[in-house]
């Protein structure tokens, strides 16, 4: 385990700029280099399966573009983001709310080992021996956003740590990106509030790269064969078999899937440019 102070030349530069920078941070693994691009991905612990899939895919795509993914090692969206970065052959950093001698949650010890094995890092402002106190999870969120040029929010209920991270990012002058969801789903109440208040709605990873002037970075292209889950296959089949673009209601009727499942899969498929949406109608393009 290593410790670095605010005065050290290797202290992460973006983190040094924020209000309330930790005077010292403890770390395992490798701290990010000055030239690395870091983006945070955060969201609710009680994520839907679709939210976890989306977080993992976005993290994977960004990692394949050479971007380091930062999150908080929590259940749900955080874990999916770390897993996606690793799946993309990239680096990921977990910011803990405990001392680094205490992995929380304990069930993520294997994930931690994968993070460290793949040139990532664990970071905490708390010294060894510090247990998990509730206030520390909110305090550490400023570090998650502070390390990064931008934060991506996936599934944030109205009362969630992800909204706290977004507020920190706003105060730090960093970009906030949000993936939309069903209007009445509790996991998106906070997400939609952020969009209403000016956060950037994203429908593709290209949106993130374009808005951050990172279009020179390229993610791995995907195609129809990458989507083998039954729901995505059913939606793709419905669109391919139709001579005309289909509305959301048309797709629900054709596939017999639950509306929220269709909405999530459409967002995901649009994100990956397998389908496109114009004037409320969808068509297969890949």
C-alpha cells in the first residue's frame, strides 16, 4: 500500500484542482498518468439488469477507446462499470469509502484482484483500519468525479449517491452525461431531473466522445451478432421483418415484451448504432 500527499508531483492533477482535495490519498496499484483520460460511471446499487448491461457496455466501449473508467466498487452500476472496463481490455480505478485493507463489499474481492492485475488501482482518502461509515460513501463521491473530466450517470433514483456525485461534478466544472429511461421508473427519477437541469443526454458513446472533443479515439465497432440476449434478438427481428419503421407501441405489440424492457433495449441498440430513431419511429440499420 502506498500513500501520496497533495504536494507530491505525482498526485492526480485533476483531483488537485477540486475544492476539498484530499490532503493525502492511499492507493494500491498504479495511479493514473497525467496524459490519461478518466471518465466516471456511477448509478444505483439496486440497478435493473438492463442498467447493468448498459453500464458494462458503455464502460467497455470507452475502455476500448483508451479511456480509464472510475467508479466506486459498489453493487449495481459501479460493479458493472468496472467489469465493462476490464472486458474492454482497459484500466479501471475503484474509489473506496473505507481503508484499503477493508474491501467493501467483501464479495467484490475477486473484482478487486482483476482491477489490480490489469494495471488499475484502488484509491481511498481514509487510512488503513477505517471501517465503512455511511457519511464516507458520500464524501468519497467528490473523489470519483474529481479524478475525471466527465461523469456518466446510469439509473439514479431521486435519493441516490449518484446524484451527489453529479452535484460534485457540477461544482468541479466537469461534464455530466445521463442515459434516459422510462418516465415512471423510480431508478430514473434523478436521472431525468439532471437532464431537465441541463445535464447532457446521451444516446451513444459517440455523443460522449464528440462532446469531450475525443472523436480521435475510436471504440471497437459492434454488429448485430454481438446482441444475443433474447429481448434484443426479438426487437431486431421485428424491425428487420418490417418494411417500415416501427413505433415503440408497434415493437411492444410485435415482440410481446414488457414496455420497460423494450425501452431499455431500444436505448441500448440505438447507443450502439444497430438501430436508429427518427420522429419516434425505429428502424434497423446495421
